[in-house]
């Protein structure tokens, strides 16, 4: 305020004294520069005037083209950030920095039911001085998934009362396990295929069992012969290793931050609930238990309650 009042007085003085026009112009220019420097100094030293950066230094994501059912790895270039969080399609996401690097990463996903269109990513963070805040509209494209027919034992399409009782008990077990959301990130680096076998069925396929559409295939099938060692796709904690009605031999690994990997139709377990595993550790053997048309491994991935395409997750380049 003092600078503004002095400047106003000086202007009145110059208007009264109309001689030496060049000198007056030079004097006004100098005073303006002084005021600009003074303002900058006050903003830098006055408490409570934290700087807000509204535009990101850089935002990228993998894969480049996003479709419904796809996992997505967001990357923000913010070398001076201390923490970064975000919100994506109603889900909270937490960014992590890789070994003191300049970029921050967050793993997220797109529900398979998502309609094509633009969806907003909101990012905020703390800097050494000030805050980081921006939003970005990201396009989601459609994805076409195939339909196949399969024939399984009648007990899987028309279970009797005793089997229905078991299915209900299994459902309670799965609901409790799949609700697990560990805040800490337990996975590290890229994700590995659980078996070396070729893919026999893709994510998103509509499954028509015995002539009736009963489910969507929310995983990735590998044509693994019975007895093939099945390995953890990344590090984490085993939260379930149990035989269930539909899933057969069933293992669930918690990778942290709401990310789970599921392994179905196993013939044998090599771990138990509570075990810590690293990427590549053998956790069981493939088989044809549960609702399966033959020996294979079904791999599924869930992120904060959403099933995602494992094939895309396995292709992401993660530091």
C-alpha cells in the first residue's frame, strides 16, 4: 500500500509539471520497475502466500490409447514435488516416485462398463514451496470383446441345493478377501506372466455356458498343461489360498494400493495365506479344478474393486 500511495503522489506531481517530458517518462519507467520488484519480494516473504502451480510440467500415460477395461499408468513430471495424489473416475490414486527420480507414477484402471468419452483426471500435490494442482480430460475409446460358447458340467449351470449352499459360503469368503485394500505399495517394477504358455482366451469375452450367457470373462487364460508351475506376477502378500466351487484351486495376492492378482483352477498350492512372495516365486500348479473346460490357468487382476485386462498390465513399462 505504501508503494501504491507514493506512486500516485508522483504521478500527480508529474502531471502538474509538464516540462522535461523525456525525463518524466524515464522516471515513471524506473518507478514501475521498483514497484514490480517490491511486489515480488513481498509475495516471496509474506507468510500464507504459497504458490500454486496450475499447469503440469508434464503428464503422460500408458497405454497411449485407453479403452474400457484397461489398466493405466499415469506419469507426472514434477521434480520438486514432495507428495502427489489424484482422483480418477471416482477413485483416489496415490503417486509414487521411483528412487529420487523426477517423475511420479500412479497405477489406475477403467471399468469395463465405461462408456466412450472424456473423463477428468485431477492431480494435486505439495511442493517444497507451494502446491501443484491441475486437471486433464482424457479420452476413453470403446473396446469390442468377443463371445464364445463353452460346455461345462451341469452342476455349474444348475447347481443343486447343497451346491448352492457351498456357492453362498464361497461368495462370503471372496467378498471379504477381494475387499482388501492395503495403502502401502507392495509391488515393484513391471509385472511378469505367471506361466510361459500361450494365451487361450482374452479379457472381456462373453461366456455362453450350455447355451446361456452367464458371465463376462474378466481375466486372461493361458493354455498351461496340468502341473505347470504358476508364478506370482509381482511381489505382495498372499491373502487367500483355498479351493472354491467355481474357481477351484484359488490364490489371491495383495500387491498394495488396491491391486490384487487372482489365480484360478489350480491343482496344487505351494504357498498359504499370509506368505510374502516376490515376482516369479512359484505359488502353485496349474490344473482344471472348478468350472473349467480343461487344464489352463485363469489370471485376473482387480484394482480398487475393478477387474482390469491382465494382458495390458503385463505390457506396461514400469520403473
